[in-house]
């Protein structure tokens, strides 16, 4: 049973005096209840736009076509009041920078309890319980604390507590560890994994960090220039990537381990993202791809079943 | 409240400002009991210098009116006009700024062009014109000052709101199911209270000055004593009895300065980063 279903989603940003920018083009994916799907791509690939679209947070400058269903409720085109209703108890979101997601003039306890039902004492007890859930001891003191008194990792835990306070079924985490120290990153990732398991959350993890993906995800969706290029189970994606872009991403990771070779220079994917206003007619990766053929430049590849999952490429397969 | 007191103890100028303002306010409130009767009544011979007569500590003016009584009653007008005009101006400014900053686009453009238009007219000239058209009176003076001084607040609030609108906090609140009004009033406004209060204290100070200036020009409420009209009264006597103009002048300076200092004290008290 899929909790999240995105079908043929296109998002175009139109601004005054600027050509329209196609941020997402015909994206379809499903996430099963209790599953963790990682959304991977470089900056500008549209992964955050997709996360915002699912949360119903795109502003009026974006024209959205296609369908997004969360637990059977349509998000695209829903009235603001319907969206508000849907969000309480449905979708919650954790952001990259926990300082900018917390309100500096409200106490931690008030921010967690803010949207909860019940009396003041009940909400306070619930807030204190949530702080324990996200691994923050000494809840009584923290409820009275201000955001600026906490460390980055604690703030992100508080942001998680606020999100969990809505008892969401779908948690969207938009680069939740990018702004944190490496040691804190590991703690937050472990916490996310524990919460996901204990609470049966469905997790949509937006990241560009493949280490995070390997740690947490069940399945991975790779976005490139607004289109899905590959969707596969995490093991399959890491062992037998089919799309040349995915292969490039994996090859670009620095080697790590006791017998890892010292590279004079890290591997990179040559070139940069194509312009998206308007996007090129054929495969968007064509200009950077070693396997490019005439067909790639003219005919856009659709997502098709491959040996490992789904891939959008005319010449898929293992690295030659 | 305890952190506020502790902070004030360290910040002597703010404390002095707050105490002075409270004192001036108390004198204004108590004026009818401190100096019963009309402050425009003649009580002694004219032009007694200050500190000569224990019953008339600040002396008398050209017509033998008690300057201390005039000062106390004038404080009522100055503070009433100052605070009422500032409250009206800040209310309008915050509303306009919030709408423009939050909704952006056409709403922003049209509201800001109106703001531009009002701002191009010098504030005092606008107030002068309004009072000249509508006739003198406390209500008119308040309205005139409010109309000419909401623009600064509107601009600052618009800039702050449109910057807060883009932060993750707003997206987070939306995901939590809050509506625009709730986010604006409960989440964003408390964060921009500091600059608004500082601005408000400036508007109060300017309003007191504008009221004095209008009264000095004879455009204040003719039925009431105000500090401005007292200065106007002393204008012709500067060579012989400068104290008649100086006494209300010093009162204006002290009040305006204390309003500014008190504004800073309140701002600091509201900032959680200062609550250690």
C-alpha cells in the first residue's frame, strides 16, 4: 500500500520578465507506508522543489501539473483550508537549518506544544515526552530554554520533536544533516532510523550525501535536471547502477577505507546542469554523458524497468 | 520581569529614561489635583523669575500665569498627542507593512506606492496643511501627525516581514497547519517587535515636537495650554525673561529624550538573547 503517490508531476516557475523555468518534468514515484525513500541529486536538480510540492508549500509563482496523493488525499490544487487540515496529522517536515526553522522568540516547550490539542498541562507533558523520544534528556529544563541556547544537533532534535508532535504518517526531511557537524550527523541519522522503525514513519529523505543514503534508505530515486533518471533499491543502486549519471555520482565519492588508494584528484562528472528554461529536447544528461548517441540528443528517454529497478536511459547498463 | 529589572540596573540611561517618563506621566495625570483650576488664570504679578517664590517655583509669565501649572497641564496635551498619534501611526504602519511584505506582488506594489506618495510630502508640512484645513483641536492634531508619520514603520515592517516570509520557519509553520494570519501575528510579529518599538518611541518623540511646533504657530487647540504655546508665549520676551520660553523648552527636551531611552529599555527587555 503506497502512502505517497506522485504521478506525472511537472512544476514550472514563471517570473515577471523571465522565461519559464521547468524545475520538475513528468516525475512519477510511489513510496510505500513505512518505507524510506531517498531523493538524490545535485543542487538545482529539483529535489527540494519536489519535497516542497509534496508538502503543498510551493508558492503561487509555481504552476504545478500532475497529481500528488498522500494517504489518498490530493495535494495539487487543494484549497488552503483543505491543505491545512491535511497537514495536521499527515505530513511533517524537517529542514536543513534548524536555527532558521525555530522561532527565536518562543521557548522550546511552547514551540513544540503550539499546535497540539488539549489543556496546557497535557500539552506540556506531551512536549516533554517528545523531547525524550528525540533523545533529549532533562526535558524540564529544555522546555523553558530558548533556541539560541541550544547546539545545532539539539536544535535539529527539537525540530524533529515539533514535527513528530503532529503525529505525521509522512515525514519529509530536506537535507536534515547538511548544516551539522559530522559526529552530530551520525547521531541524527541514527535517531531518524530509530524513529522510522519505532513509529512506522514513512520517510522521504532529500539529500545529496550518498553516505546518508546508504545509511538510511530502502530505495533511492535519482533526480537530474528535473527528471527522474533512476529509481532502485539501495543495494542495487550502489552495486549495479544503470544510469551513467548515477554511475558518475558513485564514482565521484572519495575512496575511503584502510586500503583506499590516494587519488591525486577526485573523479568528477564533466560539465554542468543544462539550462531549464527551456530544457533541451533529448536526454538532459546527453551533454555530459560518455555514451551519448544521436538518439539521446533528440529523443527523451522514459523511465523503464531495468535489471535493478527503473532507469531512464537509451544505453543503460554497467560501466563499460 | 526579574530579568528586566536586572538588565535595567546595568543600563543606567535606560533606567533614567524610564523613570523620567513615568514621572512626567504622573505629573500629567495629577495636574488637575496638583494645580486645580485653569492654568490660564492669573495668579501673581507677571514675570517672577524661577526659584524666587516658593509658591511659584518656576515663576510666572507675561500675564502672571503660573509656569509650573502650565507645564503640568501642558504635559497632558503633549503626552496625549504624542502617544495617541504614535499608536495610530504604528497601527497603520504595521498593518500596511505586514500586508505588503506578506502578500508581495501587486498588493506590495500598490501599498508601497501610496507610502512613497505620503513620504514625498514633508511630514510637518502635511500636518500643517491638515490642521489648517480641518481647524485646530487635539483630535485634528493627533490625526494630522498620525497621517504623516506611519510611513517609516510601514517600510521597516514590510522589509522585515518579507525577509521572514522566506525563512524555513514559515514553511515549518505551514506544514504544521497554521494559516497566514496565525503565522504573521504569532510567529513573525514578535520577532520584529524590537525595531517597531524603537521606531514607535521615535514617532512619539517626533509627535511631541510636531505638536509643540503646531501650537507655537498657533495651530494647536486654543482651549488648552501646551508646551508649544507656552514657548510661543515667551517668544517676545527672550531678551528680558528668557525663562518663559526655556522652561517649557527644557520640558520638551527631557520628555523626548526619556521617551527614546525608555524605548530602548523595552526593546532590550523583549529580546530573549538578552535574558541570561
